C-alpha cells in the first residue's frame, strides 16, 4: 500500500513539478527590486512622523462703547514636525516649534488677538467703515485700557498623527533657538562665556505601542555626499487650497544629500543638506538609507524675504539624544506595532503577499487609520488576488509539503529497491557458488 501511494505521488510530482516551480519562482520575485533602500526607509518611517500644532487663543471682554461683549477670537496657530522616539508617546522636535506655547509673548499675541476680538464683538461700531478707516477704528478700540485688561490668553499644544488621531501634549524639556542666550558659564581662565539655545524640545503625550523612529547614537560616520531623506509637514502642502484636508496629516518626503558640516551662531554643530525644507518641516526627522534618524530639520536659508532652497540645516542626532536624556527618556526603536509593520514590509518586498497582508491587518487593528498602512494593505490585497489560486502562499506551502513527502517516498522507495536488488544479487551469487561447488570432485 505504501509503495502504491508513493508511486502515485511521484507520478503527480513529475506532471505538476515544472508548473509549480515556475509559480514559486514568480511568487518570490521582490516587489521593490528596482527601488532604493532609501525608498523602503521612508515608507517604514512615515507612521512615526507627527505634526506639532501650537495654538494661542483668547477669551476677551470687549467694550464697544457701552455694553461688554465676551468673545473668543480666531486663535493664532503654528505647525511643525516631529518624530516619536519612544512607543509611550515621547516626541522630539525643534524648540522654536513650541516656543509660542512655552514662552510668554504677550507683547505680540495680545494686540493681534484683541484686534480680532474687537472686529468680532463690535460690528455696529465698525459699520460703514472700510480699509484704513476700519483698521484705525479697530486699533483704537483695542488700545482702550479697559479692553486690554479684559483679555485672557489660552494655549494648546497638540500632536496629530497620520492616522487622524490628535493628542494633547506637554513639554518635558525645551531649549530655544541658537540665537537665544540661555545662560553664562566660565571657561578655564575664569572668563564668562555665553551659552546659547540648541533649538530642541522633547514632548510627551499618552500612548502605547506607537510607531517609532530609530534615533542614531551619533553621526561621526556621516560623510558629505551621503543620501538623506527629510520627512515632515511643509505648510504649503498642509494648507494647500487644492488638496483635501483628509490627507493633511500624511508627512511629505524630500530627498537630498549631506552637503556640509557647520557650526551655528550658538557654537553648536549642524548638518547642511540640499534636501528641501520649508516652514512646517521644522523638527521633522532626517534619515539615512537604513532609516536611522541622523538629525532634525531646524532652519533654512533666506536671501531678503525669499527662502533659498538647497541650503538647509539639521540638528544632529547627538543633540537629540542629549535632550532625550535630559527629559528622562531613553529612545526605543522597537514596539509591538513596529514589529508587525517591519515584518510586513519585509514580506511584501519578498512577494509574500498573504503573510504581509496578515501583518498589516494586525498593525491596523492595533492602531487603525495610518494612511501608509492602508495603502500597502490595498496594494498587497490586489497583488494577492492577481496571482490566482495556485499562486497563493497557502497553496504553495501545501505543494511544498507534498513535494517533501514525494522526496521522502522517493528516498524510501529507491532505498528499498536498491536494498532488494542487492539482496537478490547476493543470493544469486551464493547459489552460483554453491552450484559450482556441488559439481566439482568429491
């Protein structure tokens, strides 16, 4: 019975073997064979890049000539970028991104918000006025001491992620931009030396098993000419009138190279790059070809009032590590979400679409709504369907199992046949020798 089964399996493998091998070879073809490592690194990193939103609003009691009206004018707002460095919701960004939230700036905020409040609360007093006359009347009402004393500022710091969820955050450590003096020290000779800001901040919001970046330990091995990728939220894209707000929290990616190493006005090292950076990118991670964060975008170059692209700068990873240590957190490049996401990408690259889809779906259940995860889910689902029944991994694994059984049967059957053949030959030789011996002299 065993011999009959093995013979049937051997016959089936002989008929189906060539077709199966061609399917298996096609299934193993890498999806991103023509793409660079930088592309994969950017895809891997995007879920861990977050927008930083700062809002300064107010409640104002405005007297327009008689009655007091309480209004909440449209707040002032700023956006920047950041990266999650620990799965419990720790974020690194620029100091200047959160500066309006951290520092008191009443001299600038109060007049602007108060004028907005007057325009909202006093339509009757402004009726019939336009242009300069209207603006002058608003300024006059805003300058009234009674109105100036009736405004209370309200600040918010929020971290929107690319899955659409927004979290309130707090600042754990903060260093202002490089032109700000933060203190003085004395050198070995006793002379006083000014200390300047490093333009870095560490934020915290409540989260667990979040996507994270891999923050490099140091950048000494970085060289001029190496590829660099900057991720973030340029304001021109986030507020673009031709784009839907549905994707405003999906980070943009720009590619460039390391073009130099400089010292800023505060005496701190910065990395120069030609990768495009603009307002809103500040604090966004710059990564190398393996996805390590080597720096955070900090400032661009201007000629007059115009941004000059191609000459932009990053705070190096060492400064980011130092800020994290000061905040009491050790960057962690791993989480339950990242294990699923990374493994899914690896399987996707190898053409293992069914297994990749399972990882992406598990990651999506853990933290639903990441646009990058949803995009790859759609892609692998389509590719999986295109293969048909015989091209699916489950079927291929079954065929491989059958093939293994066939090999075992072949070895067993062949070994038994060879053993029987050898035994028969030995018996024949013995009989021949016995016959020869019986026919000889006694």
